[in-house]
């Protein structure tokens, strides 16, 4: 068994050449929000959920993006409501959020 039940990686990459990147869509702030939300719900830590920062995951044209392991499910998101839905449905209930899946 894995150390974490779910490991969530948020791309926060910033491309300096003007090409699309997750950082241009508030990725840092929403990663911070997700991390705090997971902690406040008591989900963080061993056998729970870990939220991490990732560099470029090469899906910037679909971004901003996160990937949830061990499933390897990729999501895009727009706002806190989307992050809340991923936390509630995927991380807590084990259901893929089809409308955000990429």
C-alpha cells in the first residue's frame, strides 16, 4: 500500500516565453487553497491526502492541470468550487469528476 491514499500534484509552471502555462490561471493560489482545505478536513498525512507542487507536466494547453495518484486521473479546474468538487467527490468519495477530467 502507498504511504498516501491520494497524492495530488498541481502544475504551477510559469513559462517566460508567453506560451500557455498553469501559473497564468492562478495555479499557485488554488494549490494553496487545496492544501489548506485538505488539512482543514482532516485528510492530510499518512494514509490520507498529500497535495504537492509540480513543475511543468506538459499539458499546459489543457491547463491549469492537476493529476491525482494512484489513479493517474488528470483534471483541469477554474476556481475554488472546482477544487472543492475534486476534494469532495474524488478524494473523499472515490468518484471521478467527469466534467473536469482531461
